[in-house]
């Protein structure tokens, strides 16, 4: 879809991510900000394609804080991130629930049951309860579009951020969407001073917490008869309570069942659920991940069944749902073995991990395509915890290991991840240096490769690949006081990187090695971006001449 087609009211085949982006454009969202992370990445990319103002932030915390500012200014904002990204943004999330907002603020949490591209499969429904936020869960692309509009209305009516939870299957599956013609009239931005409501010192925060709980009570009452929950008639012998994409699985697996599909899963419409449970002889709660709904309904005194513990892991599909409803706890068939992932044949990182393996380095790794260096044939990564953890973990190892081991410890991180949360680790390295120094390797391939080659502050290009300010890693490292800062281009047949690494490890000092070579998969695009930038600079020069 092009920008000129964005207001076309006809039926369209869209993914959940595309539907959210289109809904945000139609809702008059003033700014979308986030950090790329599968399965959420395409939301902002499509929002920009539809003509919305979208930007990548250094990390999710910063993205949410920017969106909070937009919403404080009375405009509508969209913050996008994958489930682990909400961990990074949790600090402002909990407090903005207290302060509330003036304009709408919708926070996308794209969860990843089954860990298709993640280091854990945490269930972010828990965040809605912990932070005290209303949470919506669409089941397909049409609901992703419709519910987003509802999220805007809820946010503005109660002046509260809304958590919009989707999962991998909803994000990436396509279904028909009937958009609403035209765009909503967006409010005019205006800042109204409210010190007691916005400055969360303890005296004001205590009052704000009470206001938050009062809002949630009102939203819960509204949700009892609200439009987001839907009952599908069926045989009273089996009733199923579910939400999200699981509703579609249930309709296929047990078409005869009576189904209550919850669209707002916090705060829950407990009385409506209680009435539904009383109307069926067997009431089953079907949910991926944690037993969030089961626990809440049992705590409210309802006798509901839940899935066996073995089904807590991984995505559901129709076959699994049939097994779950049948109480089948026999071992599931192992998935067919696939080809193990590996670094691209022409990837410059191969030389890096080959050297690390040869030198038997102890490698504290990080999140990105270079994490594949942990696999054969290199097996040259020993830890991988979360974004930015390579520096802290590597420094911790350096502080306690015996000399013969600690001198082999290396931290390795990608360029986008370094900007995301590695800079603090570099500051830690300078502030609390280990006795024998430390070596940080930044793999700079000029893109956020693992999630589809998005830009970041180290590339000097915006989300839409336009020239902007650039964070220069070597300048940053030197400004912090690191004396051994090296930039090297890995080349086939050259041992420059290996010799540099050996020298840095032997020095006993702090060292930063920036291994810089653009990802082979975007080489052509980079040349095109450079050509366009040159043309723009030329046009500007001619215009001012």
C-alpha cells in the first residue's frame, strides 16, 4: 500500500502489524517510536510507509519516554516493542500509569510464544496487572485494526496508557481487513501544566496511585458490557474462555463449543465470565504461556479447567488445542529437524569468530545475528543473556577469574545493540576497570541486521534512511578515556584483526576494537542511500548558491 492509498476504505489483505500501522495512521497518531524487534518491527516501518511520522529510538525505554512526552502534550502516540523490550521500558511504564496522559498512548507488546526469535517466552500479560494498565488482545488483523481504535478511545477517556498485546502469529499472519473510511480528528497538541499529576515525588505519587486504582475500577465496570468481549453460541456441554489468536484455534478444534472470547484481558469482566462459566457444564480456559487467566478466575472463585503444565511452552495450533481439550498428556512428537542457522557465507564476522575460537577466548556475547558465533563451526561464544549484557558479564568474569583465565575474557557486541544498552557497559568498564584490563569488540555492520536491516543512531540514517546525526563509536570510546581504540576492516586472507586482538589481550589495558564492514546483504542499499544523500546535498548547495 502506498501513501496515496492509505485512506482507501476497501477490503485489504493485511498482516496484524500492517493493520496496527494503518489503524494508527487513521487514528491520527502524531508519532510512533520504538526499537526494532521481531515480531513487532514492521509496525513502525508500515506506519511510515502510510505517511505517519515514525522513528527508531536507541532503545525501548527512550522510545516510550518520547511517546510519554507526546501524550503529555495532548497528541496521540504509539510505542512499539517486542516482549523483552518492555523489560527495558518498564521503569517509565509503571510511573506513567500513575501520571496518566492527556493525549492517547498505546504501548505495543509483541510477545513470542515458542521463542521463534527470542531468548525467553515471558508472558507480558503480567505487566498489565503489575503496572495497573488496561490491556487489549486482538485475535486477527481485523481486530488488530479495530481494537487499536478502541485503545485510543480508552486511553483518552480515562487518560491512561493502554497495553496492546499481540503475539507472533497475530503480527505476521494475514487476514482481510475492512478499514474505516477517513481519519479520526486528532486533538490539537497543547501543554497544560499539572505539577501534582506529572511530578512523581512521593507525596504526589501516593495520590496518583489511588487515582489509578479508581480508573481501573471504572474500566472494569465498563468492560462487563463493553464491545471488546464476544460470546460465540454453542453446546453448553463445553465452554471455552480464551483470547487472542487462540480463539481461532478453538473455533477450528472444537466448532461445537460455546466460546467467550476476551478482547480486554485486564481488568477482567469477572461477572460476565462468571455468568458464562455458570452456563456450561464444563468450563475450560485456553491460553498460551502462563496460566494468567486460570489463576485470576480461580482466585475469583470460579471452578475452571486449565491446560496441563506441558502445554505452558510454545505456540498453540489446532492440533495442540485438540490435545489440550482432550486432556492428552502423552509426549508430543518432536518437531522435524531443520537446518541449523549459521552466519552468512560472506559474513565478515566469520573471521572474528574464527580468531576467537583459535585463541580459546572466553567470550561474553550479546543479542544479534552474531550470536550465531556460538554454534558450529566456531563455538566461540560462552554467554548470551540480554541486550547489552556482554559488557557487564565480561567485566564480572574479569573481576573474579584467576589470571590465566581472566586474561582471555572478551566482550562482543553488535553496533545496534551497543547503542541500545552497551554504552552504559562501556562506562562501567572505564569506571570500574578490572586489574588486567578488558577487551570490547564492537561488530559494526552498519545496520540492525537480525530484525531486517533497520537503521540505528550509529548508521547516521533515520527510519526512512534519510541522513541524520551519527554516533561515532571510536570518538565515544576515546571521549570516555579509553586509550586503546582501534578500527579494523576484516578481510579474507588478512590477519590484522587477530594480531590486534592478541596485542589487546596481552596489554593488560582497556581496549575497544571496532570491526567495521557493512553487512553484505545491504551493500547495494547502502550505495543507493549514499547516492541519494549526495544528490540532496547537491540540490541544497545549488539552491543556496
